[in-house]
C-alpha cells in the first residue's frame, strides 16, 4: 500500500526560491575561495598540495555522500536530511573561517562537503517526489543545470571581492550566513515529500555495474567535468602566478569559460536532436582533445596568457556542455526500475573519477603549468572514444542476432 504524497502548495517561482539556495551553496562552496588558494599555504603554514586536497576532498565527499544520503532520505525522509545537512554545512563554514591550522581547515572542509551532499540529495529527491511526472520538472532541472554553469563564473568573482575587502575568512562567513538564511526558510516552509511504499521489494543493483553503457557514459561525464575540475584547480596557479593576473583579473578570465558553457546550453536541445546521445558525446570528446592539443602546443611554444590558457578552454567548454547534457540519459536509460540507485551510483562514480583521477594528474605533473589539464583531457577523451566504439560494436552484434 502506498501512502499518498503530500500536496506541494507552492508555485514554480516559489519552489525555485525555496530549493535553489541549497543547489547554489553546494556549487558555490566548490570554487568561491579559488582566488585566495595561492595564498592559503602561507596563511595556514602548509603546502600547496594540502590546499589542493581541500578541493579534491570536497568533490569526493560530494559524490560518496550521495550513496549514503539517498537511501537515508528514503528511510527517514527528505526534510530531516536536508535540514541536518544544511546545518552541518553552516557549522563547518564557520569552522573554516575560524581555524589557523591546515589540519582543522581540511577537517571542516570535509564536513562542509558532507553537508553539501546531503543538501543536494534531499533537494533532488524532493524534485523527483513532486515533479517526476509533471512538465515543471524539466523546467527545474534545466534551471538548476544553468545554476551549475553560472555559479563557477560567479564564485571566484564574489570570493575575490569579499577577500579583497574583508580578508579570506569572510568568504566562509558569507557561506555560513547564506546557509543560515536558507535553513531558516526551509525549516518553516519545506514539507516532507517522501512517498511510503511498503510493498516495494528490494531489487538488485548488480545490473548497473554489468552495463557497459553505464560505465562508458559515466566515464564520459567524468572526462568532461574532470576537465573543468582540473582547470579550476590549476588556473589560479597558472594565471595568478606565471601570468601575473590579479585576483579580479583571474576571476573575470575564469568567468569567461563559464560564460561559454552557459551560451552553449542554449543550443543543446538542437544538438541532441541532430546527433543523438552517442553523437554528442563523441563530438564533445573531440572538442576536449582539440582543447588539450592547443594547451599542449601553447605550453611548449608560448607563455601563460589569456590566449594560450583561456581560449583553448573555450573550445573544451563547448565539449563539456555537449557531453554532460546527455550522459545521464546514456548511462541510466536501462534502469528505470531502479532509477534511484542508478542515479546515486552514477553521481558517486563520476565524482570519484573527477576528484581522484583529476587530482592524480595535478599531483603527477606540474600544477603551475597547463600539462595536468592537457593530459587529463586528452587521455580521458581517448578512453571514452574507445568505449563508444565498444558500445557500437556490441550494438552491431546484437542487431545481427535479431
């Protein structure tokens, strides 16, 4: 017997005002302090590698946490997971603003990421509960996708402005203040939306991991977003260091890449209609490889500048959007009967690919150059291409047997 879902009493604009702050906070926390990253080793008496760890661990915990909080929200409800996660995010942000040692800074950063993961899971689970079969759901997902593209452009500019006036600690105070407002609003207005289905039986998740399509398209998402992760991890060291950019100058250059991504999203529907899922991913990987080639040539024969580091990323940015707009459909199309588990593992695995593999490239190669970005993009693009060829050959074999 299924308990009827509670009615959602809010209009679409009211829903967005209620939900969007949690999506914005989780995304904003990724890169708002990028402009002060080069100064953080001296402030906390540590190494650049430890500060890089705060970027990588955030991505890891954001992904791994979804596997935990997804089932937990099914068991205890969306509202408690949301409020507890947001409260943890708030407290961790205050902690990051108050510490003076690298160990505590990293610890609070991990807690901040755990809170952000819970917020995202509860928010998107609520969207599924209310809008799964309504046209407004597509509008919300589209707008949230735009937020994910826009926030990376806005975050470093906001961070540089706050740090320039009030100091680096004020960046995390600002995150805590925004979280406090969002929590207060949600505690008053966010109802429980979890559907209760006692008759639902457990289904095996093993078919997910046996699916070549799941792995290929999940890896493709990791290739695309990992390129952006390596870019925002190395860009401060390349542009503020060798290129001599100011914090504001860096933020504007960084924002231009996100602006290209936002502009590309306006055409994704037409691209998907024309080329399909596999075609969009193949072209996305081609653009990543092209951007990587330009970065490598510039590193060999030029010096760090807008033309040699940012313009190649404009090319890669188009490939990133082409890819991430379709990979979920490619990876999850076979698993409607276990969609919740499939989505959780999809986001978890791509986050691990982005953070672990991306960090490995940054660690193994010189993070003050374009080599980690060029190496990651090129290697992952070729790997995904091979995966697409495998899928195509499997489809031909299956078609021949029919």
